[in-house]
């Protein structure tokens, strides 16, 4: 698997019986966010803690298809983008 600057996971997420063995998401404590770099253009989807602001990376976004996959994995209607 090709490694990217902001992509630190060894394996992509794979569904197991309709569930994902990846990063857990708690909508009461976290916000779904796509972080984008204005310098390199790289985009990473993940979760931002509402109280501490800590960002947890989930996956690299290289296309609109990746963004739709992220939304589908976590059953999201929309995702905020931060730069």
C-alpha cells in the first residue's frame, strides 16, 4: 500500500458484517471533518474532538469517490472542510 504524508494507517477500512473495524465515531463528542492543506492540496478525513480539538485521521481523500465512501462508512449526510 502506498504511504502518504498524512495517512498513517497500515490498512484501509474493510466492512465486516456491515460494521467497520476502524476508528469509532461518537457524534455527541466529535465532528466529522475533512482537513485540507492549502499548500499541497492533500485532504484527510477524520474526526475532531469538540472539547479538545484533537483530530483523529481516518482516511486520505483523493477523489470525490473517497469522500462519498467516508460518508457512507459513517452514515453522514455532509462533512465540513477545514483548511
